[in-house]
C-alpha cells in the first residue's frame, strides 16, 4: 500500500505524493490538484497534517521516533502509531459516534489517515479554559467509556479472545513505561524532569516526596496499572484528548492504549475536569467570576460518573447471557446475586477511578507535564493558589478513596477545599 | 533435533529410537543397548516413561492432545508441554534445588526429557495420606515459592521484561481456561462434571450453588486469576505436584504455568495441606489415631507461610536496589516507608492466598477433580464428615479472608471446626 518501504518523516511534498499513490486516501479527496495542506501538530510528538480538497478532507498523523518534552529529547518508539491505529479502530467499532474514523494505516510509515474533525471542533481543555459549556459532554463521555470499557472487558469477551488481545497490546510497553515514570514515579522522588510553580509550591512538592502514606497508595495504583489487564483502555484520556462542539464529542490520540485497569481512563477524565475546576479562579475576571461555570463543571463531573455507572450496568444487564466469561449466567442466576456483584464491581471501579484520577492530578502539578488550565494563569501566586487546592484535594482522595460511597461526596469534598 | 517432524504418540520402540537419535538424551544414558523402560503416567493426561541404563537415568514426558477425566474425553492442547518446559527451565534457574533439571525439549513432539526423581521420592500427597512427616517440607516449599514468585514479579523484573513474558504465557490460555472452569465456575453451578460424596453432601453441594455471598467472593478471585499478571506462577501447586523424600522436595508438572496472581500458588499448596489435615480422621485406626500427625500438618502450614513471608521479604530487602521497577529505591527511600509497603504487600498476598486456597479446597469436594486424601477413605459416611468440615472451613475463609491477620488465626479456625 505504501510508496515508502521504510519510515521517513513527511514533508508537504512527500505528503502529496503519498496521498496520490494511496487510493484509500486519494479517493476521499477527489481531484487532488487543488489540495490545501496545514501542519497543526505541535511538532514535538507527531506530525499532524490537515488536508482539504474541494470535495473532501482528512487528517494525516505520523508518529516520530521521539517525544520532545520541555526542551528535552526523549526517544520513543514510533510503533505507538500501530497501537493507536488498532485502538482507534477497535474503539471506533464499539462507539462510532465518539471516535474519528480511520481511513488508512501504514505501519512502515507510522502513519494514520483519519477523519478531519472540522471546526468548530476544539480541544475540550481549551473550551474549559475559555469557560464554554458543552451540554452533551457528560452524556457522550459516559457513552464512550461505558462502551469501550465494557465490551473489551471479560464482562463481554471470552478469556481466549481477551488473552490474545492482552498479548498483542503488551507490545505497547514503551508507552506504558512512560506513564509508569511520569505518573506513578517521578512526582514522588527527586527527578530532573519534575517542575512546579516555584518558589510558591516548593514545600508542597517536597511534602509529596516525603509522604510515606501517599507513597504506599501510589505503589498500589502503579502495581494495578502494570499488572491488571481489565479492558482495552485509551491510556491518556485527559481533556486534551477530547475534541468537542456543542453537539459532538470525539476522543482522539489513544497511542497509550493497552489492556489496563478501567479506572485509569475514568480517573484521567474526571481528574482533569477537577483540575479545570480548580483553575477557574485563575481565569475569573470582572466580566466573568466563573462561579456559574464552576458549578457546571461539578455537574459534568457528577453526570459523567452517574451516567457511566448507569450505562455500564445497563450493558451488563443486556449482555448477561452474552459471550463474557467473568460472570456466567448459570452462576449469577438470580436478581439478588447479580445486584450484589454489580454493586461490588462498580464500587471497586469507583475507588480505582478516584485513585488513578488523583494520581493524574498530582503529576500535573509537581511532575514533568503540566496542563494549560493552570499554565495559562499568568500570575504565579494566583496559579500556585489554584494548584495547591487541587494538589491537596488529590492527596486526600488518594489516601481516602475507599471511603467514598458516591460522586456527591467527592464533590462535597471539592467544595470544602475550594471554599 | 527431533527425528519426528510432527507429533506422534510415543511407544516403547519409538522411544528407544528417539533417545538414540537425540544426543542430549543418549549421552546421559551411555550404552543404550541395555535400557530399562517403564511407563508410569496414568495414561489420562501424559505419557511418562522412566528410562534407566547402567550408567544413568531420565524421564521422558509427552503431552497428549486431551485430558481424560472421570471417563470423559476432554480435548486439551499439547502445546501445554511447551509452557511446562519453559516454566521448568525458568523456575529451575531460580530455584535449582527444588525443580528437576530439563535435559531436552521437543516442541513438535510435545516431549520433555528431564531428571528422573529416583526412589525413595514419592508424591507428597501419598506421603500425607500415609502419615509420613517430612522435616524439610515447609522450609523447601517456602524457598521454592519465595524464589520463583519474587524473581518473576515486578519486585525484581523490569516492566519491559515482564510484559514480554506476560505476552508469551498468554499463549497458555487453554490451560488457564480449564482452571477457570473447574476451580472458579463449575462448583458454583449445576454441571455434568461436578460430583461429591452422595447423598451425604447433596445439600452441602446445593448450598454452595445457592450461596450468593460465596459467589460474590469467587467472582473477585476469578477476575484476579484472569486479569492480574503478578508473577510466573506454577498454576497447579497442589500436593500432587510435589515429590519428596526426607531431605528432598521437588516441584513438578507446571503445565498450567502463566503470569497470574502469586496467591494462587501459595493458596494451592496451603489449601491442599488443609485438605490433608481434614482427611486424617478418615485414615486413623487403632494403631495410629493420627492426632500427632494432624499437629505436624498444622505446623507445616504455619511454618510454610511464615518462612515464605520471611524469605520473600528478605529477597525484597536484598534486591531493593535491583532491576525491579515496582518500588523504586529513590521513592521507597527510608526504613519506615519500606516497612509500610512490605507489610501491605504481604498482607494482601496473605488474603489472596487464603481466597485462592479456599477456592481450591471447595472445588476438590464438590467439583470434577477430587483428591486421593479423601477418595481413599472407603467409608462414605466417614469421608463425607471429613469433607464437610473442610468445605465449611473453606467457605468461611473465602468469605472472611480479609479479616485474618496471621496464619495462627487460620489454624485456630481449623481447630475450632475440627473439634
């Protein structure tokens, strides 16, 4: 399929040549004499080209063999494009409404051709910073997570298929290792990569590195991340991996996908919503105090979990006689026992999600990669104040996560720390 | 290496031909004109030939493409021999004193050539039925489990190596599925394969099938078995997989090996010791009331766990600056935090072991495959009485396992049920 037999980074000229010689791409664009091409990747991780013709459009994404992070060069396998393509196709099959279509994949070139998410689609994180409400967000994200996680878990798949898939995604180990390092390790030790709003949070960062109970908890989360193949997770489901309009929600960039704990995805999304919440005071001004918007974020938080819970259990009920082998219908054969196991499953998943969510929050404040929600607050003292609240909330949740019974308790706790 | 390019079941004539043409085997036997050959497998699962010459000896084990169980024919991949050979080599490398040496493996023929464990080695289960004490048993089994489990876990290996190994052993899915069915599923539902001492235990078996809380607990254990790649476990570590003399302990038959929860191995061994304990009353007679022997079994139970605990934590301490990536030395950098994480890890492992041990006990009383400890008790009423005590103990432990703090509490509970 490819005109290149081995990897070479794209430039505009080669991109046009590549598209012309690839029918699955050229057929979408029609006449290719009049292509508009725009490179929109940040250039640090992947090339991302938007290609528009009078009769069609698409995105070409190419993985580069490194991640450049805060000026540092960090080698990273371009094979991640393969796992991203497989995950996009699998999740797209399970939830087509919220995953962009893949038109073409070229393993040699680490190149994915996929649907262009045309304006007004923007990255959710940018919308949250701008204070824009998305009325369908909770519903759509709950739908996406319920479908992708349920159908790739042992609640729906056989153990034969599950082990086959687990083995395949073990190949994405380099991306898993990146997560292990930047989420579960670096923030809890002295690392050249860590940074934080300094000097304001110097003692807060030090306290994280010296908190034995926090280290005990993060060890358990890290072990679960490394050992537990529960479902095909996105692996990086923060608010920068979601593109939105008022009525569309599209999940992109699953290059970290592997068979891992479901709570890692749910926690990533909820944790990043909470970061957005605590950043709002830094974006407030005379025209907009962001108070109403903060309430909206908390509603999205509650709705996302509650709708996810409802949809996930509905899928379980609908498929209780299906191919899944975790809960055989001849064993879980009465309403009482089914309710009992579902309640326990969802309670454990809730606690896992809170644990992973708190880990994702902590690493965004004292680890290598920060979030624009906070970074865009120019006043360092104000930014540090927002970050400290988020950090304190996350530390509490990581330590006490198993005591929470409902998302309402989490929200109550957020409000306590915010007040 | 093989004279056969594809699988064919051995017979004595072909076995001799095979050995003669295989230098790694023939060189161990020297003059092959005078071979003594004896088939000792039960013929249901594998061929096992003992081959002795004037100057050497070995065992040839060949996997057959089925398991015949209680007269039923049950197809089963002969590829299990591959995983058995890999596990024997890996565990043998980690604990050479307690794993027989592999001389030769032929994947086409599903054939392993290995050390012959000469008399007086007998299967531990038979020794326990005969009432023989083995003074080194606890020490040796603790050593075997500590070394094989520690060194194949993320406490010692990198996540790169771990994921590579996990992927490889995902291939042993058929044997995992057999365990899923006979340990975690069949005993809790109506199944043509289940059997029990009838009519004595009819209502006990029914109670297992109708116990919602038990079903809730076994679901969590099954999920852990299917999802959690903690270490390279033996996968079938009952007292029939151990050969002993007064000073030797050898673990054989790891054909169920895969990356699973450590507690499955520890629980299998402890659970089968407890089955041996509850069977003793059925073996008591006027010459030997077995009371002293029952105390010895309980001592082995306590010593095995306590010595395992000690050895495992010692290996952790010795290797805390080693290649393992679960607990990085720059994070777990003081005695307090190291003690905290080790205590939590060992407590969780203890609870997992009790859970899996109880599942292994229950399935041996109301599932398809029973143990000779009970089966050799001719008097059905007496057998049922022994089995009922074991079953009731196992049910209690499965439900309450997380409340136990020490093995002494478990033993106290055994004595309560036994009195």
